C-alpha cells in the first residue's frame, strides 16, 4: 500500500500490526468505531484491499486504493446502477456514487465540488 511509505507510514504500520484483534468490515469507516484513529483506518484499508475492495468511505469522503489491475468495477451496467440510485439509498462506496451524488446535487440547484488527491502515478485519471 502506498499509504505505508515514509517514516510516518512505518510508524502507522507498526500501530496497525498492534491492532490484530480489532477489525472493521464496513463501507463507512466512521460508523461503529469508538476511536477512529490512524491504526484502525490503515488496518481496515489494508484488509479491504486484500479482499479486493478498493473503495471505502469516511462519512462523505471516498478513499480509493489503486489495485494496479483491472477489477471490472467500471462497466456500463455498474454506471447505470449508480445513476439509478435515489438519495435515500446508501450504495457501496464507488467513484460512480460520488459522481452521481454531485450530479443530483447540481440538478437540485446546488454547487458541487469534487477534490481528487494522490501521489503521482496513483491512478487519479483512471
């Protein structure tokens, strides 16, 4: 994982290893967690990545980890599935969910912003 680079990453990786008994299998990392800390987030993201689940969220923020392989997440059928969702449904985290929510917000007359960050080569343009 690119998240584990640098000295801070090594420190966080060690903390994540100490969290062996704590697991969180939720799409939204902010739900059901008493203490949302770096170690919990890193461990959960790593477990989800190992399970080929590259999208997670923290409230309204989407976290995507580049799998460096095709996972079949971007088909026309998947796009139609997210475009058809209403505001009352809570779809699994996906880039299409962010785009759909922003588009629906525009249609409702609100301004929308999407901020995409990441290291060079991390797959932001995918």
